[in-house]
C-alpha cells in the first residue's frame, strides 16, 4: 500500500475538540485584540450607552426604544473583558512585565500562549489537509530539493563567505536553546515537511526532515502501522531526531531513532545530492547521526515501520530501594517480550517501572485513554501507584501511549502552570494544553532565560546500564532533580560518533532530569561539569540539545570523532559547516 502526502492531525485531533478550539479561539482572539490594541474603546462605548440610558430614563430620543437593551446586552461582555484587560494591564504596569513573566508566568501562558498555540496547530492542520487533498508533496519533493541545491551553489558562487545552517528559526525547535549562529551563518531554507511514501511491503516510510512525530503517528496508526521507535513529543522532527538524538521506551529492542533508519538523502557542501545506506556510501550513513547538520543537509529519510496494534497493555510496578530498582529495571530491559520499558524515579529509592506490550484486546474495565484532555497528567497518574503501593494493569490506546508525556511536557508544565493538573483546570482548559515549546521559548525574554539557566536543568545523559546505580547517586549529589526519566536502549557497535566501548552491542540507559535542582548552592556550570565528567568516565554520552559545559577536548573524549573528521575533510565540510562542537557548546547558544 502506498500513501502519498501527509495527513497530520494536530495533538488534539478529534473533530469535537477541533470544534471547541475554533469557538474558543474567536473569543480569545477578540480578548487579545482588546487587551493589546484598544482596551479603552469598548468600555467608552458602553459607558456612553449607559450615560444615554440614564439621561433618557431608558428611552431613546431618536425613537429606537428596543435598540438600547439589545445593544447593552451586546456591550456587557465587551465591557467585562475590557475592564479585565485594563486591570490586567494595570497590574503588569505596577508589578513590571519582568516580574509577571518570571513569577506569574501562568498568567501570560494561559492568556496568550495557549490560544496562540491553538492557532498554530489549526494552521498546520489545515495545511496538512490541503497538501493531502492535492497530493502535492511527492510531486514537489524533487523540485524542493533542487531549490536547496541551488541555494547551496549560490552560496558557493558568492565565495562561501560564512558557514551554512538550516534556515529554520531557532525558536521553532524543541531544544530549549537557540543557536547564535543562525544570525551569522547563511540560512538555507528547507521547506520539507511531508510524508512522501508509505510502503508496507518493504515496511518503510519515506519522509521529509520537518515531518513531526505527531504527523507520523496520526498517519501510520490510522493505517495500522507504526515506527519501532516513536519519540514522545508531537513537535519533534525527523531531521532533529536523526541529526540530534531520538529515543523512546521501545529503544531497548530497536535502539535509538537513527538505528531504525535505513537510508538518508542529503545535499552536500558542494550542492550535490547523495543517498546513503548501510551498504551504499556507508561511511556517511554512519557519520550523519548526532552530527547536527555539519556534514550536509538532510532532505529525506527512510525509516522502518512495523505493524501496530490498537492498545498498549501496560503494567505498573512500584519498586522501593535503589538496588531493587536497578535490578528490576535491568531485568525488564533485557526481556525482549516487553515492547516498552520505562521507569519514573520519584526519589533515590522510589520508582514505578512500567512494561508494556501491544495488543488488540482489552480486558473489561481496564481501558484508560490517558491522552484525553481531562485526564490527570501521566506522571501524576503513575505516582499514584507508588503512593498507594499497588501494582496496576491498564490498556492504553497506542497513540495516547506514545504521547503520554506530551500534555505535561514530561513534568515541565507544573513549573509553568502550577495548577495545570487540577481537575477543574483540566476539564475547562485541558484541551488547550500544552503551550507550544517554541512559543514558550520565543516569549521568555533574556531575564527569564538567564534565570532558567541558573535554576533549571534539562539534561539527558546516556550511560551504560551497568552503571545505573552509580549514575543515580551522582545525579542526586550533583543536581537532585525528581522525577527522573529512565529509558533503556540498546546501543549497537557501529561506526560513528556514538557507540559502546567494546565491539558488541551494549544496553544503555537514558537518564532524563528536567526541573529545578534541589542541591544546596546549585551552580549550573560547576554542577553540570561534574556530571559531564562522570558521564565521560563511564563511557556515556550527553544529548546534544542540552546545555553542554565541556570544552572541545572533553567533548571529543566523550564522542568518537574519527569517522566524522575524516568525512568532513573528504566532503569539503570544513569551509561549509561549523564543527558539531561549535554548534552545541554553551558559547554557541543562548
Ligand atoms: C523539553 C524537551 C523534551 C524532549 N523530549 C524528547 C523525547 O521525548 N524524546 C526524544 O527522543 N528526545 C527528546 N528531546 C530531545 C530532542 O530529541 C532533541 O532536542 C532533538 O534533536 C530536537 O529535535 P527538533 O526536531 O527540535 O530538532 P532541531 O533542534 O531543529 O534540530 C537538531 C539538530 O539537527 C539539525 N538538523 C535538523 N534538521 C536538519 C536537516 N534537515 N539537515 C541538517 N541538519 C538538520 C539542526 O541544525 C540541529 O543542529 C527533548 C528535548 C527537550 C528540550
């Protein structure tokens, strides 16, 4: 079966929700307009009407007795909104915008970012629908690639004065930092965001690099297929997951996102087009993952697909004691019968370990559609099993499982909307959540960014499973952030930037720490450098989207640069792209 074009539904997919979205959007937009543009006008009009009514004793001198109450009825909501907007602006004025943005961020997020995020989603929904209807994507793909080649050749003809990078604005990416290089490098516009082909015979999907995980699940699960590794957040893109890193709770079976890819298509520094696979241009194939676009521009990728089932039968098991947690987690990660393995660590010796298999059957009364907007945030739901110290078994619709942490952005949203998991908020506004990370980034401002940098950690460290216990102690001593995400993965022994020390595949674990560090006197640079040192010492790796405090030497101690540097020289990348370290180090991003 071949499906051309992409047909993505947005996060909140259902038509019912979409209808709700539009209705709300209208009033939110109006409120925004009034708050931002002309707060006084409706109020003045209403006051005028009120004056007229009082002055005339309720009758209209111009002989329109019925018009006034009707107009008044129309004005009342406008007046309330305008008064609210005025009060809000006054409050911001008194407290200062910075204070409000930092200490009461939820006000800004709830009033502005949530509606704006919806508008974004609706735009992408409509666009995907149009593309699908016109089936234009595959037809236009080659033309778009030629356009990228043309841009690169023009850059060359103009003397290759600066390095090149993708033209996607930094604020649009999921990574919390924005590359400073976007302002100084030649931006190559890569407008490639469509699913090109699904070939169920070969079990391959061919996609363009800006295709998001939300798009992929929406299309593939609707036709009974899925990616073996489907990273969590809807907005993650194929390009970012290959050039950066991608992982999911099935990675103990299938490896990282790069390990389920079977071919990459790239535009190189000289404008030429190349396709690479494990048997054709294999050096390039193995060097591309984690290279962050410093070997060429990705224009398409082929990814394996597997048959999907409707539900995940998920078992929740609370475990106490660090030794028991590590033993249990290692054991479950080695069991191939488990399609999914994930752990949430709530303190150094309390965790819930989840194991899942795909199934088409559901036991009565055990279906839990956790992705519905009014459901509790997933990590809070899991925590209940720990609090009540009981095991559980639930059947979760597949797409809900894949995006189980999306609504709460793992647990990041609790710092932004502290009452976000309150049932009242969930039922009333849950369908608007989460705000888009890109918009959060775009609007955070310099002060907030600096504050976050010093008082907030977002890090994923990949370490060998055999070092898990030692690693968790180190995390506790250096940063002390909970919950911690534990996601096992198998790391094959292949050439490239990231591989195990020995010649055999090794079981690793991604330790994800997101939140406010609770160590006394946390100092981002020194604490993170300590953690990075530990990770290097156990032959682990730091995900490159996060703040990296290593110097160049330390970086190349962590990553194997032998193949990468060889290819950069061979493909003339040194004058075309910065070295990967220069793109991701602390100094390169803000
Ligand atoms: C809050 C948060 C949650 C996260 N959750 C997850 C998760 O659940 N699972 C997971 O696996 N990871 C997760 N990550 C990490 C994420 O995988 C990486 O940040 C990923 O690289 C970001 O993907 P992106 O689509 O935003 O890519 P980008 O940030 O746009 O790209 C990453 C790198 O790839 C390069 N690149 C992208 N496209 C191209 C192209 N076409 N050609 C050449 N170079 C290109 C970019 O230049 C950049 O250097 C998370 C990160 C954050 C901050």
